[in-house]
C-alpha cells in the first residue's frame, strides 16, 4: 500500500497550488486536495501542517504544502521536482531534471511572481487601493519591458534546435515545465488580457501561444479544466485583473 | 578525469552567484569562476552560455549559470540542488534533498528577492532615483512587517525539536540551506544595518544570528571570506544600502 499524495493549500483561487494539481492531473494520479474543505478549514489545515510535521520535517513558511506519507515539503517548484520523476514528467535524458527545474523556476519567477508583484508593489499586507498608483505604474513598465522579454525568451527556447524537434520546451519530450509555463501564461492572460492579446496577435510569440493551446487540449488537462476541480481566478489571488493596469505596449 | 565545475556569472558584486561559491568553498571543491574575467568579458561569457549550450541544454533567461561537462543549468536554487548531494551538503535522511531545497527557496524568496525588490519596486530597468519614494515606502513596510515575519520563521525552524538537537536548520546535520540563509542574512545586514542591528539586539532571533556567526567561522568559509575571492557588496547588486531606506521598526 502506498501513501496518498496530499496537496495542502487554501481554497477559492487556483493559486500556486494549481501547478501541483496540473502535474497530478496530467499524469492521471489520484490525490487528496484540501480545496474541497471550507475556506476556514482549509486555512486551519495549512496552519497545522506549516508547523513541523515530525519525522525530520522542518517548519515551513507558506503553502502550498505537499504530504506523501511521513514527508511534508513546501515550495511549488520543489513539490513539482519531487513529483516530476515519479510521474514520468521530468524528461528522459540524464540530468534533465535540472533542466526542467531551471525552466519551471524561470516561468514562476517571470510570469507568476512578477505578475503578482504588479498588484502589490509596495507591500503585500497593504490593500491594493493604498498602492493603486504604484501598481498602475509598475504594470505599465512590466507590460512594456518585462512581458516582451519573457515571451521572447520562451519563444527562443521553443524555436531552438534541441536535438529533437517538437513543440515542447525540451523538444519532443513533454515535461512539467510545459505545464508550469501553460499555467503562467493562462494566469497572465487573466491579469493582462489586452497586453496578452496584443502579444498574441503580433505573431512574434507564435510558439509560446501554441504551447498554451497544446497543453490546454491534452486529454487529461482538457478534462480537468472542464471539471469543477479547476477553480476560477479571482481578484485576491496571484493573478488579478485590475482594469487600470490592463494596458497595451506602445 | 572528471569535468571541472564552472560558475558562469557577472563580476563585481557577490550577487546570486555567491550562493554557488559558498557551497563549493565549504566543500573545498575546486571550481572555475568567471569573476576573474574583466567586467566585459564576464558579461560576454554569460551571454554566450545563456544561448543553448547544445547537448540538450535549453536557452536560459539569466545567470548564474553552471557548467559541468556537457550539462549547463541556470537558477541559483537549482545549481545548489545539483551540487548539494554531490558535495554531501543536502542532508542525510531519505528525501532530505527536498527539505533542504524548500528551506533554500524560502530564504531566497524572503531575504534575497524581497530585499532586492525594495530598491526597485516599480521596475528593474528604471534607475533607483526614479522610484526613490516608492523604494523608501516599500522598505519601511518591509522592515516593519516582513523582516520580523521572516526572522521569526527561521527562529522557529532553529528552535524546533527535529529529532536531532543542533544549531542547523535540519538539526545536527549541516546543509547548504544553512549557507544560503547565512548569505541572505549577511546581505540583508548590508542593506538594512539599522533594522538588522535592532533585530539582533532584541534577542528574539538569537538562534538566527547565531547561525550567521557559526557559518562565518566554519574553517573553509572563514578562509574564503578573508580571501580576495569574496567580493564586496556594492550599490548595484541585489543588496544595496540606501540611507533613506535604512530605518528601524517602530
């Protein structure tokens, strides 16, 4: 009997936990997910497991948390790294796990953390209303400079000849880095629909938007996205749509 | 004959590459370091290796880069993850590598990335002078709210009974997470000396500051820190000292 996979996270928005759900759904793996608890119960459960879970597990700072038997770990890219090889989604060549991890970390830095910081440039604990002007200013610079830089990077990865032709970041081998990039693009589209539409229509990032389409239509992912398990973006998550921030690049 | 370890990074400040140097220095491992190139040559070298290095390596977005034979990888926590088990600095229990990686990622998020963002809250490509007021405001909130939250977290990790008593994050086993936390604390002391002095003197984080002392005096680390290989913090790196931002908590 093997221990179940348990995702321990808040409920109500996809959040960072979504990356963990996507890798498990793609692999068709069974898992427990605290998103089905009430808001308060899910929070309570997170607080409980942030405390040292015994068995050599240290305290953790923030969810998502992942429990597998006696092991409790935190940090989205770390959970993916743990699951990737077990689910056959961390590449096929020697040391691919480190290539995949580098790509996943880069997607999370650029198209998740940076987008998050756009709505809270001054302080996470301050309401958005108290940093609205700074948020608008940051979003403008981000859309003008960082977004093209990130999209251009991913287009380059997808275009380069990696020895094996194919639509994925590592060539013909689909990995969890593709899932991470999909979710990051998807969330950025929710936050900045005008800028992402403009980027898409420019044709300069065709391979990037094709990856987004291709992931969305993978059978297990399509089923998941159409199910009640996929939560909706809301304006208290990582990705928030503030009309003031939703500008296009000049 | 084994391939050399090669750190590919800019020169002039410790930067994110410093975490890679510290793990190699602690282990007494030989490595090549592009910090000894001229500023321009080091930059050129980074640009060269960001491009796909063949052998299945994808393009990367930003340095530090690490080369070991045909493998080229990016992302500081990923390079540490690659080196940790090879150098015997990733724990001793099953799955410790994931505990250590979680701790390293958390230190980098909280006491490296967040500190970096304090001097550039609006945009990384804008000079600090053009976001001085926002930077001051962000630093005040950070020192008031986030810094205690981070220090409190690390104190909790160090205080908890993890089955093995000891001064390190995993108990008695020294790991590279301790090195990462040391460097993050050290940089934060450079950026915010007044706030860190206040925090230290409060006595509330004694175990955290003891870890900083204990790492500093490990033989290989002490030798390294006293050598010409240790670069100085300067006000164009991750950690910058702007007197306006250097406030104390109320």
